[in-house]
C-alpha cells in the first residue's frame, strides 16, 4: 500500500495551522541557540505567513509575544514582539537520521498525528532551497534572486554547520555557504547590503553575495544570503587559541588583521556617505550607551557597583566638541568574523551587526573605532580562554592590531582615546548581558574587563 503524502497546506487558514504548531513551538523555540527571547516567557504566537515550497516543506514567519520576568512587586509587563523565520518539514514518521531535527508531533489541528521537524537539517529540503536560489523566481511572498554573473552549480551536497549562533548556516559542496536569518526584522539586512556594496567597490576582503531570498509580506525583509565558502580557512578565534596553546605570539597576524579592517572601512567610506560627529551627535552616542548600561545593570545585578565608573567613559564622549566622522561599519567585529587560509590574506564576514539591536540602528553610520573596540575585546576573550590567562598576549595583539590599522588607514584608533574607551566599555556591557543570558560560565570574562574599564 503506498505511503500517504504529507498534507498540502496551501490555502489553509493561518489560525488552523497555528493550532497544530503553537504547542510544539512553545517547547522547542526557547531551546534554540538563536532564540533571542531568553528570560522573556513566550505568551502567544502569531503566524504571519506560511508558504509551501513542496508538499510537507513549509516556510513560516512566526511572531512571538513576550512577557518580562515579573519583578517581586510588579506583574509581568508586555515586551516587544520578535519575528522568527522557520523552515519546517512534516512527515508521518521521522527517520533516525533526522532525530536531532525533531520539533514535535502535532496532536491537534490540520497536522494532527504528523511529525514536525526543522527542515534545514534535512538534506532533501536543503537541496531544494539551493535550487530555488539557482533559479530565481517567486513562491507566494518569497522572492529568490541571484547575481547573474555568478554560476551556482547544481547538486551540491548540503551540510549544516554545527556551530549555531544567532542564525543557521548551510554549506553546499564546500563551494557556497547559505546563512538563513532566524530572527528577522523588516528592511535590507546589512549582511546583504554591505558585502554587495563592497563587491561593487572591488574590495576583495569580503565574499560577495551570490544569491539571496527575501519576503514581501508582511513587509520587505531579507531572509538569507548565499556567498562563496572559503574552503580551508580558519577563523581568527581558532587561530588565536592555537597561538595561545602553542605559546607563540600572534602579533603578526593581529597586525595584518588591522590592515584588513582598515581596507574594509576605506571601501565602506567610498560606498556610503559619511556624517560629521559634532557635540549633538556625541551626546546622542553617549546617551544611548548610558541607557544600555542602566538597563543591563538592572538585568545583571553584578554590574551595578561598576556603573558610576563606567558612566564616566560615556560622559567623556558627551563632552567632546567633535569626534571626527561616522560611516557604515561592520558592527559586530571580532576574531570569529575573520577568516584566513594558511598565510593568505584575512577576509571579513558576517556584516549583520549585533542581532539583538534594531535593524535601523545597525544600518546607522557609526565611528569606525566601534569595530576596532570589538576586535580589542575579542583579543581579551581569547587570552582569558587560555590556561593560565595570558594578558600580555592580549596587550601585544591589541597594540599590533591598532598599528596595522593605522598603517593602512593613516588614522591610529589610539589617537581617539575617549571614543575607544567608550566603545570598548559599551561592548563589554553588551557582553555581560549576553553571557548572563546565554553562557553564565563565561560571565567572569567581560566582568574582568568591566573592572578594568570602570577604574580607567
């Protein structure tokens, strides 16, 4: 007797489909590494779009409603909603090879009795996604597009990268890598916008987008980007840890990484307009940093004793009459965002910015020293990962990186000490909140920087 095909869901009311999915997502979604609502209980779901790419293969945009954790004397407060992109499969039974992809078995609604799973972990579904990108077109509100000058070969074997951050990544035949954005916001994602602009500038430090897909509903939103996969390359974090483990310096690599960062900044300055930072602009920067500090101190009580010292760094920026210019920058630069194969040049990837921040903020011009501060914090993280801790290694790398940046750009970031300290402080505050929510065992790393920066 032939096996029954998965039910077609085209035309099903979204509320009926949500009846099947909501109980499963309540359990599964908060466990995902890329779920941004840690510490904010999900109170409700809304299914914004559901597009059937094949029978049993659905593309979903799901909005989650949240409540803040109740304070001792206050009831739960409503929190801003988040929107997540999910690609789910529906089967009668899940084969053992897909067991890690299980979301759950629906007990009600149109999918009752069916097994629902994360389709990105299914090679068959992942292959279909690549075919959609190879052959541009639309499916419902989804639009698949490709650079006509780039050829994407068919039948490239997919594999999902095991290291999950704020998104999910698929590698196809060690030739291309597809980043699928999980928490999405309306607008053009910088991870498409900036590499595309850099490619038009002839900047070879950044892999150029080969294809991408987006949705027109409920608003225009970037959903994923396909780029060349840098085969044989290691990220800067891996290379730095190897240096520490072997007891050898990393200053030459750090110097070249500084030059690579400057190359990217110079190309971005040519591609996008810059703005001058006068007293009103520096005050706004300082106010935003202070606001994030106060909010983080409420969420992480261990930070509270350091607030006066940290706020002094932001007050120093507010007092500046001018702080040079702001331009488009990477926005979340660290050792994990830099790749290098052997003795070859450094490449820079992942221009999405800090995913927890609003998209409009991530697309706003920023002082280039913000990226520099992010990399300096990353050297500290690497040195703290060594046993024993090696602060001298970090100091040497920080100096070499700034020297390399200055040699290529003509501007030494250490010549802007107020801005550099403020952005490094702001980054450390961000790290405190991130580690407290996601990796509490790592909290001592940014707290050590907080102690140093508060006493500067």
